[in-house]
């Protein structure tokens, strides 16, 4: 099993307190993501963005959360056997969990390198597969945690503070 | 620069009528890679691209676009045009390449969005 953690500098305390307390009060929404379903891909990300917009989260954070959610949703669509997304909206942060149904990542560190991609031709023709998905998620999030292993589900969670 | 000028300079064709051509376009960005577009557009922008699949409209749900210019004479499928209509997102098609389109707009004073 391989695991990856990233916490943006300056957010260590808030991240620690979030993961220790696992705050109970959250507004949760679930989305199911189909394998290679490029017709619906992006709808969950748009819904998450809309939920945040409705509660008055500022535009810069909306943009960051939308990009994270979209990239991760596309990753599930393009690379996995489908998966699910759960967004937990707290008063001061959003926690999103992306879990796919395999087949797992061979090398998380490698996948974090800008330009590294395992996308097939179909996915590339659509404009994906630049190898910037995970780097883009990392760039926009405050916390990123990935657990993956070849042959297993990949678990990816992010936290963005408002 | 007004959207109307963009259409004129690129000898472009509006893919559906009824959009406001008098809106101000402050800046632009061009790419055929979705992650590039998401990574590089920190402010509302005009997008120039050769991508015509419906994911380009989903991208417009994530970031703020003033409109999309499809280069190299590309025309998206009807369903994509319908999705843009629903969002009131102007679509323009030009026969020029991404390079030539960008150059022409730049020469007329349009600049890159903040990246």
C-alpha cells in the first residue's frame, strides 16, 4: 500500500484539528461516477461548486474547489472502473472524498509529477491526459491525502478551508 | 475589446444568435489541454481552443468564461451548442489556427489572462 500526504504550509494546525475531531456536523452529498462516462463527467463537480456558491463561499475558493473536484472526477471517469464522491460541507471548510473501484495506481509519487500520464488515446483526444490532474489538485487544495495500491480501490480526500 | 470585434477580427461565425456582442473581453487564453485551461485561468477569460467535445462546456461550469472560440474551422456537435445556449455562453468558430487567431487578437490589443 502506498500513501501520500500534502498539507499546505500554514494549514498544519487546522488540518490536524480537523482529522482528530472528524467534526460530526456536516452537510453530506453523494455522487456516483461511471467508468468512461464522459457525457456526465463534471456534473458532480458542478453540483459541489453550486452548493458552495449558494452558501456564499467566495469566488476564489469556488474556483479552487471546482478545479479539484473536476480533475478528480475526470480521473475516476478516465482511469478507474467508476467510483463515488462524497462531499462534506462544514461551516468553515469542505472535505471531499473520492473513492474509485480500482484498479489502483502503480506509483503515486510518479503520478504527482507534472506531465506523467497513463491516459489512453480516447482520453487524450478529448483534451485530457496532460499529466496535470493530480498536480492541479495539489496546487488548489489545502490538504491532499491519497491511499492507493495496484489492484485495489484508490482513496483520495481533500480539505479546502474557507 | 468587445466580443463583436473578436468575431470581426477572426472572421468568425457565431454558432447561435442572441448573445450580447457588446460585452468587454478583458483577456484571453488558448489551449487544447483541459488541465492547462483549468490551471492557467485565474480570472474570467475568453477561451480559444480546438476542443469541441462537451467537456469544454463542463469546463466553463468550473471557471468563468466570456465565450469560446473554436479554431481551425471546428464546429462542435449540436448538443454542445445547446448546452452553451442554456448557459448563455457565446460560441464562435473561426477558420484560423490557434496561433494565427491569438496573434490577430494580440495585435489588436487583447492580452493574456493572468496565469
